C-alpha cells in the first residue's frame, strides 16, 4: 500500500441498466401496489450500490433500512414489523431495504421471510433484499423474484476504470487491471486504489501478484471460516484444482483422492446439498459430510458458487498448506497419466526460479519439462491450459531469453484460446526480458495479431512489420507470413499505399526449420512448405489485384483457393476463403469459410471461429443471401465479443446492419451502425466503417429518403479524401446512383460509373454486371431505358440473388407505371414484391406494395392475403402477434408466455418484417383482417359442410 490517493471514492454505476430497470419497475408500481425483489450477486458486484441507488431514486414515500438487532436477532416480532409497515404505507407507499440479508441469523431471516409472505399487494410496501450468491440462498428467500448481478461486460468495466482513475491509467496497466478483476467492479476499484500514481501511469512495475490475498479478502469480506478442518481442506483443494480448469468445476473424485493423500486418515466424501423438499443422497465414500455452503456438488463435479471466493480461498491459505495441496493433486494426476495438469500442480508446489543446476525436483527442471509437454502436440490439451503451462514455465525460468520465449508462447496460446486480455500482459512480461531477434520477432508477431483483432490496426501494422524484419534472418517463412498479416492490417485500415508497400516482392523463403510443437520433422517441413506457398501466392495475387493488373491476379489467388480444397488447417482455409472473395468465387468462399469454421471448432481455436463466420457472412452478402449472412454474423458477433475481438465484432455488426437495412428494422440498423462505427473510428477500421455507413444509407433509400441516402453515399463513392475503403466503396455505387437520380444529382451518378464498369468487367462481384445495366437504365433516355432494364434482369437471372433482381424489377415497374404502361408495370411490381418477401426485405416490399396501390391493384400480403402472411410466422411469433394486436405491452406478453421481454422484442421485429407492417396499429389491423377472413372462411366451410350433409341425407 502506498497511502497515496489515486482513485476517486465515488463513481457512477456502470453496466447495470437491466437490473436498474427491474428495480425501477418495482418503485414505479409502489403508489398502486406492493411488491418485493431479491438482488443476488457475489461479493463486489454492487448489491449495496444498487440498493442505495433505489433508495435515492424513490420519491413517493419514506425509505426504511432494515437490519438485524445488535445481538444478531430481529428488533421486533413479525406482527410488530407488519403493523409498522402497514401503518406507514397507509399514508404513502414505503420502500424497505434489507441489505446483506444472508448475514442475518436464522430467527431474523425467518421473521423477515414471514413478513414478506404476509404482506399483500394492497399494502403498498416494496421490499428490496440483497443476498450474496457465494453461498446457497436461505430457504426463507428462495421463492422471491430475483435480480441477478453478473460480472461487468468488458466495455462497462473499462468505463468504470476510466471513471475511477480519471482515465490516467496507461494502456498496458489498464489491460492488466481489467483482466485481473474479471468483471468484478469492487475488485477493479480496489486494484486501482492499490497502485501508486507512478504504477498507474506505467512508470513503475506493477506489484506481483496484482490481486494479492489482502485485496481479495477485502473485496470478498474475508475468506470462508469453516470450523471443520476437513471443510477448509476441501475448499482449498477445490480452489487449487480449479487453477487448471480456469475456475470452472472440477472432478470430485480427483478432489477426494487428493484429500486422502493430504490426510492419511479416512477422508469423508462430500454429500450433495438437499434440494428444498427433497432428501439428500450422500455420494459414496467412507463417510458423508455436507458440502460447504460455498461449494456446489452436481453429479461428480464440484465448483465454487463465486469465482472471487475461490480465488480468495487459494490466496489466503498459508504457502505451506497451498503447496501441500498442489503436491497431492500432482501425485493423483501423474498417477492417472495426466501429464500436463500433473506437472502444472507439481510446479505450483515449488518456489520461484533458481539458477542452480537442474534436477528432477528443482524449479528449472520442472519448467523445462512443463514447456516441453505444453509444446507436444500429441498431448491433448486446450489452448487455455497450454497458455497456463507456458506462463508457469516462464515464471520458473531464470534465463531471460528462454523466459521471454515461453511468455511469448503463452501469449500465443492465450490468443488462440480467445483471450487477448490475457495475451497482452504475457507479451509485456516477454518484452521486459532480453531475447534474440527471433524471439522478439515472434512476440511482435503475436502482439500484432492481437491488435489486429482487438486494437488499433495502425499499431498492428507497425508491430507486424517489425516482426517481419526481426524474423527475416532466422525464420524467413515466418517473416513472410508476418508481412502478409501486416498487409491485412493495412487493408483493414484502408491504407492502399501501405498495403502495396507491404506486399512488395521479397526474397525467396527457406522452410528448413520445423514449427515448434509439430508432429515430426518431415511433417513439419511439408506443412511449412505448404504454408509458405499459400502465403507467397496470396501476397502476389493481392498485390496484382490492387495494382489493377487483373490478368495477373487470377492465377496465384486461384492457387490459394485450390489448396483450400485439400487443406485441413483453419489458417490456410481462411486464406482460401479470402482469396475466393477477392476473385468473386462466392461458392468457393462459402466452402472455405465453412471448412475453416469446422476445423477451428475441432481444434478448439476459439479465436478463429468468429473470423471464419465473418468470411461466411461476407460470402452470403455477396451472393445476395441476406438472411444467411445475418445468421452467420449473429453467431460471429457473439463469439467475437466472448473472445475479446472487438475489431472482428465491428465487422459482424456492419454485416448485421447491411442485412437489417433491407428489412423494416431502422432501429436495428442504427444500433449496429453506431456500435460498428464506435469501434471502427477508435481502431481505424476503414473497411468496417464503409460497410456500416453503406448500411445506414441503404436503409434511408429503402425507406424513401433518397436525399439523405445520396448525401451519405456521396461521401463514400465520389472521388476525394473522404472516399470509402478502396475495396468496398464500389459495392455501394448502385445504391448511390439510384439515390442520386432520385435526388436530381445525375452528374454525380455518371461520375462514378466508369470505375464501376471496370469493376463489373473484372468479374469479382457476380451482381455487378446486372447492377451496371440497371444504373445505365436509371440515367438513360426513355427510348433506351426499356432495353437496359430488360438486359439487367437477364443478367440477374445469370447471377442469381433474389434481392438485387427484385430491386431492378421494382425500378423497372416504377418506370413502366410512370410511362402509363400499367399492365406491364403490374407484372414487374408483383415479381418485385414476391422477391422481396422471399428474402425478407420488408422495407422494400412496402415500396412495391405502394406502387401496386398506385396502380389500383390489390398488393399481395394485404386484405384477403393477410391470412397467407400470418402463415409465414412461427407458432411463437403468431402467439406474440395476437397478444400485441389485442393491445398487450411487450412486458405483458412476456409474462403471459413465460419468456423474457428481450425474446418478445426479438420475435416482434421478425413479425413486423414478415408482415411488412410499421407499427402496432398496422399489426393489429393485419391480424384483425386475417382473423375476420378466417371466420368468414370458416362460416363458408360450415355452410358447405351443412349442404353436403343435407345432400347426403337426401341421397
């Protein structure tokens, strides 16, 4: 502790909007009826803060803070408490807050539980209780509605840290604090408070461990104090075993066997906790003892209820006892053949690094064995566990160069596990040690890839260039791969000159050195040669493409695509999918992306999954299959956020915005566009920014706002410093031409068609030739436009894609209607409407219906077509639609169907898109028409049935 104040004591609440919404609903209802709510969360997640916020927010009446008596018992009887509350609520509603109710003794909890059950909604009393979820909820509170507090999302935790420190924390320090706190706000603030200003700003090294026993115990409210020695050993053994399981559940048999080695006398087996109203069955063992309240036994697995308490138990144990537990676990695991986890526990039973000659029991020898097993591809282990092993080996290594190499390997494995937040501190540790150029180059390569996925891509570009230069002498093939990754960074940034410079021809690459951890020298040489060939071909083809030498780009990029047909490694398959997209071979891109996805999942490479989904989503977009693109992007966004890849998440949000832009979902488009641009602007992602802005403009165009669309798109496609990404802006040209013609900006529209014609001639976009003909038709005089529209439709038939063909049919139908050719117009508009409905383009379908109404035709999907449109809904969507049509709110629908309001919101958006309606009023009208038509049809069928019966009787 430094004694210096570096953190503000009062900060605003971050990341608790859902919980505050639930509390606000209770407070708003109190003037009319009473209610109660239980706030549950592990220590440090902000239960007390939320109760204080609710007390400050309540203005309709008095607030009472209820607690146990000085001797641990209740101040008053249940009857006295009820009389007091009812008397107070007679004049005004009352809010009662009972914080940390789990700390009350049994009589006090019983009295409070009875009071809660005996209060009626007419009493206008609101009860807010908070309990810690690091132990079982007391039976008295088990049936109360619960608001759960989870760890903060990374963005909310980062905002809290910036708020608490006024944003002065150095980026590297900030990353380590966020990783160490694991989303616990109180722990995050306590860690920051522990640092001096110099440490917070990165001028001095951080203390190790960052979260020591004192800090953890402070936030957790102390370590569990069980009277039984067996219970204490059980808690410590589960906590220690969790070190190799990333804090998740552990094998109860392993724990039991370790306890037997730890205590030679018979060890009682754990007993499952009783479920309310059920009888507990003991787990087989010499004796049966109840599981401590901080643990959960599920089948043959044990886990802590609270990750914070698990860490606290491990940190606060005496070093001797902690090492003894790890030694016992190591013996059990090594006996069972679990080499890597056994060695890890063996290493934790030792001290720090020592320079003495190695022996089997000394830290240096254990570190060498640990690193060797972690590098052995034949040993089954997830990337996360290998990262832990490499990091522990580095901690036990005295030699600076070898320590840096092992920290770098740990960072690489952490990145493959989808944990860039853990990779960065490991890279920082590697940078602190002296190392040869090859080791430093490898570290810069990992750092550059980390930033490429979750950081400023300009920084990623520089790190990867540095990696290429450091690796050039000893590992030229790796240097070429790092240079290609640097080109990827320049591509993402939209820096064409940097991309070309990075792709410049280099010297030939040797492939004699096998990759670490490979299965054998021959296999390694073959794999390295294969990878080097893919890198070389991709580099040559991409440069030729960017230089406009389209004739020279096809062959090398085609070779990359072909190698993807037989390759099984996800990295090479991703290159194959990327090359296919550059060539416009959408089917090959889908195959490569799908195979890369399967390979990444099989190998447990969580960090590569969202990238494979990104290529799949782009391929579907290029093919005009927006629903499929949306499906891939939704999963990709979830996995990208889970694995800490904000840049990849921004790309998925851009795809989702583009998919939503053809539907009747302007709010969804705006949300994804805002989120994508937020990351894109901070991290320099020109490609994602261009796609997001195109999505916003296309949504404007679809909703009949061509002037807004032309203004947005003009900045992207017209020549100038603000032009969009060099490889993306051409995709937005057809939208700009349509918007510009409607906005009377014909010259601007003609200005961009020359470049777009060259793009269409290259053939990388299957829709481009048809779109070019459509653009010419929009700008052509009346005597030429007809033929151009027909030519565009013919090209669409060759390329496929419902959406773009329907757009051309819509524009052609509008043109025909204005030329007073209603019969032809009706046919084209009907085709357009069918195409839009088939691909879920609700906003464009509404345009087609409007045009058909102007012709006096009955548009499909309205009037008597409403029952058919209701048939497009799933059973759940239909139930929600009927409830909403009857005037129910989303919350009321959720309660009626037993689902969350978020689920109702999601399905309701789908309902609006499927039915082509814009409001609840239109939905009610559509459902009403459908129900009326069904009744009429039912009555007709009944009359016909009666007629048949009568006829049958006569016969």
